[in-house]
């Protein structure tokens, strides 16, 4: 993508900001209660020539309470999700956030599931001993938005 | 509230967990796009005898872009919101999150607005020089949920 493409620039700034951040928050529509939001691990999967980048997360090995699986039910009914990755510190001149909107798919097996889990295991040493069992949530990113207190 | 009241216990655990945390994420329903989620400063306001506790946040002095005010529009149309306060670190045995669900009201002036801004200024030294201009979002908490990796 040419560097003077504003969408490309926004995406590149966002990618640089989130590279070292280990936690995101995934917001989904809960048809009964309004909105759910949970902290998640995440990784990026590059898109193809005509395919968008994807952000992936997975249900890991921890006991899966009702709460932890609710995001899966929510996405099945309403696949439009929002992911927030932000930085907080006491110096408010250094705050930033990146917001991704996209369409989520649940992948419980197959090559896309395996690719998603592989990039998560690559990114988090904690997964080396306990590979996430899944399912994975694979979000095709449709909109990148960044905000920085001091650009 | 008696200490053997399970709702009281959950709330007390949650209050202890979030006491030293400075940032929350506020999720709102966006009628057009699904869900929005933004990082926010927050403080608790005690409830009365029959009134629930409230969690408050405010639009502060920074330039108010469309994005920053969208939460206000969302709440006007759909007041049921979810607030997530969580802790992340590399030792996943120490993870926790607290989720609050409640009904939000926009307060742009008057005693509730002033009370909300006062508790925010008390909690954040950054607001001492720049008192938030508002409006404030005041959320009557209807549900406290806590999760800890190692209770």
C-alpha cells in the first residue's frame, strides 16, 4: 500500500503502537444485556493481496465459565466487534489508544484455527506450555483508528 | 450489608481489586456500528440506603473529537453500559478483572455533576490543574462480577 494512502498510514501507526502491548479488550454485542467487554490476548495475522489483516484471539486452557464463553455466543449472533488496545500511565501526555472494528468469525478447527493459535503461541511464551484449546476468534479488520495525546 | 451476603462479598472483593487501578474501559452500544469501547478515568460514588453505588467518569479538558463524544450519544439512545477494570501482567496467575453493568445517565450540570467531578478530581492529581469540563457519565451499578486467576 503506498505510504501516502491515509488508511495505510493510520494502520502503520497503529501497528507500531500495539506491537509491544500484550492485552486488548474485546467488546461484543450481548443481545440480552447490551454489551460485553473482556480482556484478551491477541496477535495479528497478515492479510493477502485483497484480504484485510486479521486480529486473532482464542479461548485458552483456563476453565471456561459461562462468562468466558459468552463472547462466542455473542459473536455467533452479532459478528461486528470492536477491539481496543490502549496505553495508560500517570503522564497523560503519553496516552494512546488504537481501536479496531471488524467482523468476527469463530474457528474451532481447521487451517485458519491452527494458524491463529500458532501466531498466539509465537507471541506469548505463556502459551508454550499450554497451547490454547480454542475456539479462536478471527476478526477481519475493517477500520483502524488511532488516538495519541501527543502525536 | 451483612458480610455473609454473597452480593456484598462480591462487591467488596471488587472494590478492593479496583482501588489502586487508574483506568477502566467503558463499553456502550453504538446503534449503527455495534459496540464502542474507550479507556476512561473513573471513581466510585457511594450509594444511599436504598440506592446503588455509582461509577462516574467525565469528558475532560482534552479536545473533544467526534470519537470522544460518541459515548454520550450512544448512552442517550441506549443507557445500559458495561465497565471493565482489569489487571494484566506476564504472570498469568495474577490476572483479575472486575465487570460492572449498570444504567448510565448523562449529567452536564447540577449537584450530581458537581459531585461526580469532585470525586474524579480527588482521585486524579492530573485533574487538579484541569478540572474536567464534562459532561459526566454517572452509572448506577446493577451487577458486580469479579474474576481472579488465583482467588
